[in-house]
C-alpha cells in the first residue's frame, strides 16, 4: 500500500480520533497486542513509552504500515486476516496508542545488574536461555523478549511457565506458531530422548533434547512419542526466586531488550 | 517480461507473441461475437470442414476449450476434464478417475510445478479442458498451461488499482469456462472474459464500485449462456448480490440482492436502514441442478459481522442457502443457517447436491459447526447435527434449526465461543464420494474470544464492529479431515491435523481422499478408513481445494500451495 508517513500525527491529542483508533486497534492489532494494547502472548505491550522499533509518530506509522522484518509484525493489510487500514485509520490507531501509553518511566524498579547476576548465576536461567549469544539453547532466546512482551506475561512465564507455552518457529503461511512443547520419544532401538519440539507435522518431528542435540524423526518409526504441555522450565516460586529478585531479572530483560 | 497493454492489463509476452496459426483455423466458430480483432481470413469450405470434423467427433481433443453448455451438464461423461470449480454441477468435488487408487497411491510422485512467484494465499482450483489447464493466482493472475508439462501457453495479470482492500488476502479461487472463453472475477469487482486460447481480454465489465469495499474472489459458475458471480465484502458493510452476465457479451442479465430492498420480502428482517449496509456477500461458487433448473448459492455474514446492535431481526438473506432460477435470478426458496449472526458464521460453503433414493438433498457442513441436510426441492431442513465443537447454540427450533444462545454474543470484555471466527470449516471445499457415500470435510477446532468494537459505518472502511482473539489459555487448536455419514450425521472416521488447515478435499473413484494441511503436507488417505497412504511436503501451507484430471490416459492430482501449483501422478 502506498502510504507515506508524515512526521506528525494529524490527529495528535484528538480524543475522538483515539476512540476511532481503538476500534481499528481491536479489529486489526489486538489479536497480538491484546485488547488494551498491553501485550499478549504474541505482541509487545504498546502502553510502554519505550518501543523497540521507535516511538515517534513517523516511526510508529512506519512500523504499522510496513511491519517489522524478522518479527511476527506484518505490513498493514498483509496479515491475510482482516483488512488493511487506510492512512487515516493508521493515524487514528497511533492516537489510540498514545492515549493508553503509560506515562511511567521505562525503567523498571528492579536492579538490572543484579538481575544479570541471577540470570547467569543462582537462578540458572542461562542454562536454557540465551541473551546476546551467551547461554543455553533449549528455551527461547530472551535477547529481545523484554521489549516484545508485557511485564505481566514475563512474570507469568517465570512463575507458571506451563500456563502459556512460549512460541517457537512461525512459518510464513501457517496460522499458528509452534510452541515449546515437551516431548519424550523412544526410538526403535530403545533410546529415549526428552526435550522440546522445534517443529513437527503429522509425519515428522524435529526436536532438541536436554543436551541440546537436534533429533529428526519419522514418527512412524518411533517406538513411542509423548508430548506434554508441562514445560521443561521449572516454575519459579517465591522460595526459588523472590519477588524482588524476579523484578531484578525482569529489569535485566527490559534493559537488554531496549538495546 | 511484463508489459502494459491498451486495455490496462498486464500481460506477459507469452500471449503477445503467440503464433496465431491454429487459432486462425478454428477461430470463427469459437468466438462469433468477437469484434476487437482483425477478421480472420478463412474460406467457407475450410470453415465447413472444421465444423464437419467437430461434428463427426474425434476432433474434440483438438477443439481446445470449446465448451458448450451441455458439456458442463454432462461433465460426468468426461472425467479426464475438470470443467468447473467443484468438478461438477453438484459440487461434489469427486473425480471418477481411478488409475490412481488405494493399491498404488503410495507410489505417487511430483510431475510438474507451475510457480506464480506471487506472495499470499494461492487458492485456485484449476480447470482442465482437453489437455489445457486454466488457473488463477494471487493479485488476479490467470494462466493457461500445457497440462502435460506445466508449460505456460498464456499468462494474464490484471492491473489492479492501488486502493483495493480485499478483506482476506489478494486471492482468487478460479475460473469458469464456457465456449471459447474463461471468466475471472477480480479484486476490483470486475468480471472479465478472457480468450481461452490467448488470454486476451474479450470483455470487461464493472459489477460495482470496488471502493465501497466490494471485491470478487470466487470462481464464477457458468450455466447455459450465463456467467454467475457473487461478491465479497462482508467486512465493509456492502450490500451483497449475485449477478448473471451474458457469456457472449458481458451484458448483465440480472442481479439478486442478498439483502432485500424496501417492498421486497425479507426487508422487514432489518432494523431501520441497516439493510443498506447489510453485508451478506456471496463469495463461494454455487451449484446447479439441471433437473429442476435451480442454482444454489450461499451467503455470508450480515454486517457488521460481530455486532448485532442496530440490525435487529433475522437479517435475511445473510448466512443462507438460496435457490435461484438461473435465467432470471428469481428466488425459489431460502434456508437461513445462522439468524441475526454475530459470530461471522458465513454460510459460504459449497452446497453439495446428493440424491438418496428419491430424496433430493443439499449437504452442507457449515462454518457454524453444524452439518445440515436440506431438501433441495423446498428448502426444508431434514436435520442438523454438530460436526465440530459448538457452544453458540444449545437448542433447536420446532423445525430442528439450531438457534443461538442469548449469552453467546460478543461482549466488550470478550466472550469465548466455539467455533471461533474462522469457523468449524470455511470456504475450503468438502467432497462427496458416491462410492463410499460419505461426505468429507475439513474441520477446524478453534474457539475464539469475541469482543465488540463499536464503530460507525464509513463507506469503504472496515466495518466489523468486532475483534476476536484466539484463547491463549486453551490447548492448541487442531483440525481434522472428517468423514460424515449423511444418513445419520455421525462421523465415520477422522484424520487429525496438528493445527487447523485451510485445505479443501477431493475424493476419487480410486478409493482415495486428498487433502492438505497447514504444515504443508498434501495427503492421500483411504476414503473408506481414513488411513494415510501417501503424503508430500509442498513447502507451504495448503490454502486450496485439490482436483484431478487425465491426459494421454494418465491421471494427475493437482493442488496449489505456496506460490506453486503442483501436480502428482504415478511414476
């Protein structure tokens, strides 16, 4: 669509435009970003003042209209689901985002430096998670997660990781992303592997075991295959990770995510 | 490669430079109405000889694309061809070919692929007529291929306006063929007749102003001398209609508004002026019963799709099955599946005609999750039973028609309802196999949270009044190919898909059912049991309904996936 971003939102501060934008947002954006723009399992919390791909009017317009390559954010009108928005409607959505944008500072109350220590130390997050090239591979890379998910979602992911499994590979035309499901297989030779599903279809399975080895199976040749939605990640309760320490870890994730 | 021509279309040089020798010999009888070409210098004796050859038969295979209306009625006589979107007028998507069968399906191999090189969903079901395959691609591409090799004979692409806004991708599901022309409905709401031999535009008519949100994505249906289409646009507050055009000239013969105007029966089912923007698009190809001269069409959601306030009433003829007289568009009867719908439960699933003893039926597995058996002589419901998870309805009226729960409507906070907005099935074709006497349908098990988003109507702007979300708390959504016994409505077997798919289903006399999945597999299962016999990884999710044809005595199965049209056959 040949829409060009001007520098300023023509509807800036217009409450009526923001209301119209809310309808557009609910129809076009809330699927990933949540009903109140506060983030969902797929898209970041847009009520934050800090946005990874720019927070100026022109940058927001560009992000909405052109999407973000390499992420799940599609160009306007290219979701294959729902209609595209006109230039006017995009500006209305921006007005709406501004209306919900938290005025609070982007900084978390937590101590990011201590969070980093926990991440790589006693909380052992790095056993399975990588940040900026350092850490494990079994769980999702968390380098950008801080900016891509709401705080509530991050808290839930630590406290109850099985409630909503993290999403893995998204294929271009496939509606639903693969999730970090737990899988246990026994091969025809009797070898047992446990790990996460990297991808699968009706006939084949691509998995990573807990030793970070990839295994590619023809399902019909396996002796057994069991999948579980109980995450391999342990649920961190208050005893394992206090609220304060959790805040520190989140502060670290947000600080890294903003980079 | 592409160049812009005078008529505003983009054509590749395949058609521009095509030698016209063969065409010159056969052309006069194939397109008597042509005016926009230099006259073809053929003498009368030669013309007579050609006609003679055609009459004595044997010439049928050389008279490519000369499809008289009676051939469409008698499509069962030429199972090597696939003459219309659903394969036959009954909408069965059944191929009588049996060379590929349960004993050899495991040996299927790819034969050729044709790449549109376009992005987005590739939804075409191609036609095959006497060795030539006619298909459509994304962004209103159309093409004719040598069905033996996949090599293009011509390619066409419409130069679409920049401001079209089709709701759900720049898709098209296929062509109709009649005489020497193929017919394309476009995203800017035109109907175009293309010369079947060259891809040249023969006529081009505007059905309606696309800027109000109208588009055409379906494959037209040719009946007698008419080309029948319906419009998409239920997301924009359009007023839906079904049109018939003279195949020879493009002249519109009738229009049936799927939302009745003042003074017409059914108008009273709309509150105030809501009928003007009532939606009810007819965006899937209909079927036709030559015995009673009735064409059956289905319609989509009332607008706005997920908000019933402001349009109190049943909202006829949204989400309905319509029985029309093809010559006039006169309504014989209707059956409404979802009254006053606020879940986007378009009834735009191919209405499949099946005869059981002396019963003349329409079978439809509806987007709302119910499988309906309807007497097609009068529109009366025989029964309706769920074929997927349903929570929007828990009771039926005196006629057995499922009715909505009061508390199933979308709310501002969100209300979880099954099936979700994409439905328990959707536009992807089901199939009826006369050998197993089973109905096969793609089922989607997905519930959504339906939320209202009040908004004012503005012409050409999205007008949902709604939002919907997958339920994050639920287990993953799944899908299945389900075999349903139409006698009982009960499921005979199912083949589970890891995630919901948009692939349609083909059945064949070889005892096979073909379907695709979101993970990119194209799969052959045994029609009787649901046991998988073969699969092929296409490399992209399947968003199309497969078909089958034969050439040189060899059977092929074809399906579109990604940007490729793929064909398979025996080694």
